[in-house]
C-alpha cells in the first residue's frame, strides 16, 4: 500500500490497531496522540514504520499545523473520551459533555482543516463514531448523542464537498461495544453489572465468541482502503465479523 496515512488517536485502542495494520500493509503512517510515551512504543512496535506527532487533537492550532505539513491519501479520526459510566440522573454537565468537547470537536476541526487545505483529489477521511449512535447508551451521558453528531458532521461535509465538486470521500464507521479497549472494558463492566451478568458472559451473549478487537479494526480499515467497491459506501457498522455497510 503506497499511501500516506494520518491516524488521529493512535496511542491506544482501535486507533493504535489501525496504525499498526496500515504500517504492516506498507503505508507511511503519521500517528497522532496525546501520549508521547505510547507513541514511541508504537514506533518501536512497528520497527520505525510509524512516525508520530504528540499533541492535543482538539487544539485548533495543533490540527492546523499538522494538516499544513502533510499531504495524506487518507486520514482516520479515531480518538474519543472515555465516558463516566453512571445513570443519567447522576451526571454533572462537565462529565456529560466530555464526548462533545473531545470526539465532536476533534471531528469538526480535522474535517475542516483537511477539506480547507484542500486534501488531495481522491482523498479519504474516515471518522469513527460508535454503534451507540444507533442503539443509544443510557449509562454514558452525552456519549451517544455526541456520536450521532459525528455522523451529522460527516453528512454535512459530504454535502459541501458535492457543492464544491471536490473528489474527497468521507466515511463514518460505527464500531460495536467491545472489551478490548479502555473505553470498551469500562462500558462492558458497567452494563454487565447493570444486568447482573459476568462481563465475559455479557460480551458472549451480545457479540458472540469473536468480539471486535484492535487487530480486526486495523485489518478492516486496510480492506476499506484497498477495496474500490467500498469507496462509494458512506457508513459502516464494525464488529468481530468485520465491516457491514449500513446502506445494504
């Protein structure tokens, strides 16, 4: 894969899995994250095939600086705040709005910067939302509506690109809840306790014997870029069985 890829949120979780998989497929990867230590570890893990820039992906100046210095074929926006898991009547506004101040803000900034640069013709922007955007998440405060807002941002920007007659594809991926990331482990534990189930039992009952993992996410994102037949699809669910278009 002879492509230049930016992965925003690459220091952990699904973003890290995507960075590893893209580097393994031969892409030149720039990993973005807050933790320089985690990014250095990622670079060692990939034997130097991943470059990195540590910084705050919700800081407009940082985003503009990265985008102005890069000319990517594709960008993956995968970062997200881990919600405090509690019933809605126990939330304070500060914790309720975490996903809006991180996930939604970062999505807006990166979409704007990549489109305004402008990104090269044929470019691809892939935004990770969540299955919670479709199914809700009553223990995670503002998380589910924030993930829905990411879908709206993708759709709005597609409309602007069509109006400007620009050849840039924006796709939205909604991963299922899974126990293999920090966010997933917290959510699985909370929902299992709510239903009086063991966390492993909860996962198996709802997602089968093969839940989503960072490795699966990485492999499926490589396939998303390689398979020309998927370029026209706008939204996908992502689970242990891989990508599934919401338009089919």
